C-alpha cells in the first residue's frame, strides 16, 4: 500500500515555483478568453442585425452555427498544431496563434453579413491551437508535482479573468452599438462626429479592434520574455529572448546567461588559451586516449539536454539501481550514461540520437505517435472523456446563456411551470456586466479557494464535488424568468438579477475548480513522452464538443422555443451533466506519471 501523501504548506508548495515563466504564459493565455468571450454580449444582436434569421426563435440556431464553425476547424487543426510544436518548438506556434487570432478578430468585427462572420470565426479556429500547446508547455515548465496544481490552475484562472474583461469590452456601449438599441443615442456631442459615423457603420468593429490590440501586446510579451520549453529547442539561440533579458537587466533583474551564451563564452575563452598537445606514452591504453570532456564540445557532451529528453520528469536524478554505472569512456557524464542505460535496457524504445557531424545532433523517437493502446491507455481515455463531457455542457451554457438573457420577454405567452418561450429581455450592457461579475467570482475561486482544496483533498474528489453543481443550476436557470417583476408583480424588482448572479457565480466557481483538476488528471495519467500528442487530442475532442454542442443545442433551443417548452432544452443539458457526474465516480486519482518515472529508474 502506498503511504499517505504529506500535506504541504503553501510556502512548501510554492518553493522553487517558476513564477516568471508562468506569468508570461498567463499573459498569452489571458488574451484568448478575452477574444472568445467578448462576442457573447452582442452575438444575439449581431445575428439579428444581419437579418438572416426568419424569426427571432431561429437566432439561437444561427448562433450555434457561428460558435460551431470555430470549434469545428479547431478540432481539425489542433492536433496538427501540437505536432508542429514538437517539430519547431512551443514558442513559435504560440506566437503564430496569437497573430492568427488577432487578424481573425478584426475580420469578424468588420463583417457585413453572417457568412463573412462565419469565415472569420472559422479562420480563428484554423489559426489557433494554442491551448494544447500551452498545456504541454506548462507541464514542461512546472516539472515538480507540488507545482503542477498551481501551474495548471492558471489556465482556468486566466479563462475566468478573461471572461471578466471580454464581456466588459463586448458589452460596452462605447465599443458596441447594436441597431435600434436603447444606447444608440450619440455618446459624443454631434451625430456627425467621426466616432459616430464609424460605430454606426461598423457597430461591432471597435470591440474587436481593442481585443486585437491586446493580442498583439501578448504577442510582443511572448517574443521578448517567453522561453522555449521543448527539450530539443530550449538551448537554441533566441534573439527575442536576448532583447527581453536586456530589458529586464536594465530594470535591475539578475538574469543568468542563456545556454547558448554560455557556450559562446566558453568557446571564446578556449580560443585565448594555447594548450600543449598531449603526447601519449607507448604504454598508454586505448581507453586512456578518451576525449577530455572539458576540452571538446560534442553533441554527446551535453548531459543536461540529453537527460532532459530521455527522462525529463525524473527530477531526483539517478536512482540507487544505477549508482554503480560509470561514465562511458569519459565522453558522457555518469548521470547521462545512466540515463541511456535505463532507456535502452527498457522494454520500451526510447529516444534515438541521430548524429550528423555537420549539424547538431537531434534527439528523435522511434515510436510512431498514433492512436494506439500504448498512448491511449485506460486512464488516459477516462480523463479525456471527462474533459469532453465537461467541455460539452460548459460551452453550451457559456454560448447560450447570453442568448437566453437577450431573448424577448413574452409575458403574455409564458405560464408557470411548463409554458416557456423567449428570454429575459436584457440589454447587451446588462448581459456583459453579469458575465463579467460571475467570471470574476470564478477567478477569485481559483486564486484563493482552489489552492486550499488542492492541499487538503484528492484531485478526483475535488473534481467530483464540482461536477455535482451543474445538474441543479441548469435545471433551475430557465425558471428564473418567472421571478421577473414584469411577469409577477409580487416579486420585487431586481430579484431575478440577484438570483441569476447567485446561480451563475455557483456555475463559474464549479468550473474554476473542476477544469484545473481535469488538466491535472490528464497530465498525471499520460506517459511523459506522449503528453503533447495527448493534450492535442484532448483539445481536439473538446473542440469537437464545442462544434457539436452549439449546433445541437441551438436546434433544440429553437425547436423547443417554437413549441413554448423552452425549459426542455435546459433539462437536456442538466441530464448531460448528470452523465458527467456518473462518469466522474468511475474515475480514479491516477499516478501514471510516477509509474513512468519508476519504470525509467
């Protein structure tokens, strides 16, 4: 039996935490939820203004198409982006994703009809596979298990913070101007001002331009300060990072030389020292003529890079079983030699060194990455299914809550408990404020509550508890329309908004606890050498959920609205979340990453 895990204090947990790189990753991550959620407050009005929906009930269907186009193309491309990051490095792919998202946002803002808007959303899905690469990069940066919970929690934390800023931008009356809206009066004096002419002609462009500018800011931060985390490319020269280091040194930060700078300094120092050639004695044995590792830099004389590639998850060094292994002829260090012995004496085939004396050696793998049982083990499949189901009902809720809130309030056509159609009749600014506030609650939950939960409860138990909230909240949500003062004067004004805030905050908090735990479970269940591929596959399935969900739920929502049974759509979402809860109780708290290290040792 395994010994109980010792509970760490917060100070012990954070000791040695890679704070600066996680901060840079967070800025890159933060830009994406801002871009994704900024359209939520106005998407209903945008589709209405396009005039493509024959009636208001069909707006939900077209909203589903718009959301699904992004998810479908991300589903097709995210695995390829993950593989590309294995070939060229994480940093280049992340920066390319930011540029692609920025250009797509500008196109979306200037869309003159529904089809251009769909093209813009589709191109955003094609050009951005950053979340899979970000997950892999975080796992490569935070290599110690005690750091993983805090590191991975930054992804949903930044999502929730982005979900605060995004709706505020999209719902701002200064940046978004739906036609025939209450806030359509001139803000600045004079209807002939350049601002009024621009926002009248392009009512949704300014908010997208603001988001694109923030994406470009994140792109600049990434160029200057993001370190390459891929073991094969992390020691290659990065001129952008060198400029960023100079900026940080200017402000008084102590930045050690980069690996390529150390090699340059060492090379130049050797050129200045004239060494007397060694003359071997006649009695010298062949093994005595080995190359001096301090005098000669070869592809084999890089123990840190090779060791990181062969056993990057084992932070504790060589195990006791390999203590007697000596260095191979002085070319490689003792620790490096032990790594090779462990790998090549294993039943699994590991990295292969492809030597080319004209160029730098490249560490590759002789295992073809594909959909096989070696990669997709039972624990991996279970965690990916959990991620798929949770993503499915969360994205449907996030996409269609604004549609429900923006729908017309039809007091004369609804009757408690089973006759329900339309929505709450809220303005885009009201919807934006609601989404921003509840996103803030989720962010605070990750920042302050999740670390406490992580230190005191098992990962799987925290995930199960968070999953229990969604079935109740989805079933109750549509019935809050009956608490509106306009429907029943016995209810005070403002009660419905208060109840919505409470319900949405509970949902946001549950998501903020659940998603980082899913990421941790996926990371811990995955074999180390296949994590980039598994993360890409998990994101691909999440994108599939985000593709199927909006189309399917948009059709269900439109159909049930026509028959005045709008609550049925949300009951179906509640049923799906119940299935997610049941599936969670069949999962375990996996530790495959520890087994992988033990096998290597």
